[in-house]
C-alpha cells in the first residue's frame, strides 16, 4: 500500500523513534503531523522534512492533555483532511526499584505511556469509523512481553499498550476495516534513558554497554513495513531486538 498523501500523526516526534519515523514516512510521500512538547526540535524536523521535499505540520502538544489532542486533530483536518494513521509513540522510561518509591515517576509513566496512548486512540477513532479504514500503530516494547527488575511500572505500561492494541484490533478490524499494530522494540539508542533518576538503576544499566543497540531508523523501517502491506493484510505485532540482546 502506498503512503502517498496519507495523513499520519506521529507523537513523540521531537527525538528518537518518533523523529526517525516521521522522516521515513514523509520521504514515502505521507503528510506527517509531528507533535511533542519541545517546539524547537519539532520545527527543526519540519524544516528538514520540507527541505527534502516532504510535507509536515508541527504542533506542540502534550499527549496527556485532551485539549491538546483536540487541537492536533482539528489542525490535521484543516491542513490535510481526515486522519489515516496514528503512530502512538510518545513515552518515557524512568526505571526505578519499587522500594525507592518514586511514585511521581510511576504516575507520569501511567499518564503518558497509557493514558496518552488512549487519548490518541480516542482522537482518531471517529475518523477511522467514518472512512472505514485507517491504521493505529502503538509503540509497546520487549518490556511489554518480559518483566525486568526496576521495570515493574514501565513494563506494566507496555503490557497495557500491547493489551490495548489487541483489544482495539478485535473491535476495529472486523467492523471498521482498521488495522492495529503493536511495535515491540528491544534496546534502541535514543534519549529514552535520560529520564532515569534512580542511581541504583544507573549502575544496573551498565549491563547493556556490550550491546550493539538498534537505531531509531530500524524501528521506523518496521513501522513502514507494517503500514505498506496490502489492504487485506494486517500486521498485528512486530518484536525486534538487537541481535546480541538476550532479555
Ligand atoms: N529506546 C528504546 O530502547 C525503546 C525500546 C522499546 C520501546 N521504546 C518506546 O519508544 C517510544 C519512543 O521512545 P524513544 O526511545 O524514541 O525515546 P525519546 O527519544 O526519549 O523519545 C520520547 C518522545 O516522547 C515525547 N514525550 C514524552 N512525554 C511526552 C508528553 N507528555 N507529551 C508528548 N510527548 C511526550 C518526547 O518529546 P518531548 O519531550 O518533546 O515532549 C520524545 O519525543 C517510547 O514509547 C518508548 O517507551 C523505546
């Protein structure tokens, strides 16, 4: 399936996987709506995409805000038309050991990684019901399949994203011809670990130093694959790890 002129919202597009995905999809002819909180990074990305001949709309927003979602969808409609694809990618990973009681960080992960995803789904389902088409890509993780120490809450959010993806697929696939894909990366070299504040975890993370991590562009390639399959083929899950990652 071609992405030419498809209207695609990518959350968390100011860095990492979201940024690489927006570039890849814009290069394939999609109209990309890039959103995140860091306006400057979004504007730089918009300039880069446009310089390469692509089309991008940058909208500053917080995925936890229903008001911001309303504005993202309205601006998408006004500039491009109905939403064809949502890449629900924004997330954070402040890993911590439960006994250290970083409860504010637990709350943030639930708010962004789960409620933010739900806000996105609620914002695009009306368009997909109407067009009887569409594709929702949710970024879960290997952490949505395996639980690791210091990851109780992060893993719980990513298990939730995987469960939501399957639940939405069950309802929206047969009835509204809408595809849903859960993308489940292992370790990818991005800014994601910057949100870790628990010193005990920082020591633990040294075990990943020998890994050759995935690059954000590897995940963008997986997303592109899921989006470009023929209409009758719905890729439901992609699990992708660095070759030398065991967990
Ligand atoms: N890196 C990995 O190893 C890995 C593995 C598996 C899954 N993932 C998942 O991949 C997704 C992307 O992460 P990444 O690795 O690319 O890390 P990243 O570079 O840190 O990107 C995270 C993105 O989320 C955005 N974000 C965070 N909170 C937000 C909020 N409240 N509202 C809107 N945007 C928000 C950030 O933008 P602003 O700060 O500008 O808002 C940023 O663009 C996450 O869901 C993560 O859990 C990553």
